[in-house]
């Protein structure tokens, strides 16, 4: 879930729980962020998320990944434009700049400034990985002791097949602290990668969670 500024996440969760008559609800916010990097090698048909991107644009900055960076009203308008799909035209940013009543160079300057300030991680094309052959993906959940939290998280994040890696809270009947998303061309490939990570970290208490049905998957749209 992602809620805009001014709204309360817990209230949204409570409303959804009532609407769905959920038997139980758990809030699993990110305690520590290790990796977000979705890249694939289409030649070798394997994950290629080798660069360790972080939300604040740094390689190892844990302290500032969820820091709020103030934005102006006009910067919000720029963000609204830059988050839309790019038209397949010779000058795809021309229309954005025209609507904002600025030049294309000024638009690119704003985008570069967003990156420097940690507002924008990167600007890129999104691959439909299932259509590209990466049909299997599993969320590996791991039971990691607090004293090894950062060490293990960084080892997991270093694996090219891991695209997302976070630490989340535990519950009496849910001891798993670390969540790592693994992409492969087959379920067997996911299992093999999980075994590799288990050997590298020494963590043997883990489970693989696979999706049986996808109800919704969409990127976050900001200031709409």
C-alpha cells in the first residue's frame, strides 16, 4: 500500500480489512532497506540485478532512504508529467515541456535535480518480465538473528537474481525477518538460487512464497 501525504496508512488498512471481512491483518513496514534493482540478462536468461540501487540514490545509505524531501507546487507538476508513459514519438518529452510551459532542457534539468536530491531513483523502461520469459518469481523469507541482520541482508542483496531485499517486523507465529524477491525462468531456478543464498549466508530456516493469482500490479502514481 502507498498513501499520499495527508492520509494515514493505518486507516486505509482498517478500511480494507472491514470491506473484505479479513480474518487477520498484519502491517509489515520496511525496517531496513537493502536492495531495489530489477534487471535481467536476456542473453543468458538470468537475473542481472548486480547494481545495488537504494531509494535515496546511495550505495549503502540506510539512514536516509525514507527521508522526506520537500517539493514545490511546480515540482509536483513536473513529477506528474515524468511519471507517465513516454509516447513513441521522435521527441517524446516535447509535449511534457509544452504542458509545463518550459523548455525540454529545463525539464531535463529538473529530472537531474530530482536524482541528485534522491527524489528520483532513475528514469528507465520497464520490462514485462513474464512476457520476456522470466515466468517464475518467489519471495524467499528468512529467519535471521538480529546480530546478523545487516550482514545477511547485504549478502542477499549482492546476488544478481535478487531484485528486492528488505527487513520487516516479526510476529509470534511469523519469525521471518528478511524478504528477498527472486526471479528466474522456472520455479526450479528460484529454488536453486534460494539454496545458493542459504549456503552463502548460513541461514537454513527459510520458505519460498509463490504467487498463485495476481489481482493487481501497478506502479505507484504520485500527486494524483
